[in-house]
């Protein structure tokens, strides 16, 4: 990550340019975040539909592995999010 510039050494125009650059970058990040949230919402909806169908068909919706994972989470044995065990 680059260091923040010495603001006192920047001209007014350089400050304005920096503000514009960072504003554009923030808008790009925000757009990407909204796209990711939309994809996550679609995937979650698909998972809910599949679980609902399994339940309607009489299949087990919760497995032993699900129960073990929940037990590990509640007992503090589970790895932090994003890390594999």
C-alpha cells in the first residue's frame, strides 16, 4: 500500500485531483461490492430453494457434518472465517 502524500506540499489542483482520483476509486469499489452482494444473494436464494425442495421431498436437510460444524463453531474449535482447518 502506498503512503499518503504530504498534504502540505500539494498544490490546490493536486489536492483536487487526488480527491477526484480517490472518489473514482471508491465508486469502482462500491460498484464491485454491489455486484458481489447481488451474486451472493442469488446463490443464497438458490441454496434456500434447494433446501426447501429437499425438505418437501422428505430428505434430511441437516446432516451430521452440519451439526458437527455448528458444535465446533459454538465450542470455539472452528477456524476463523476464510481459513481452512
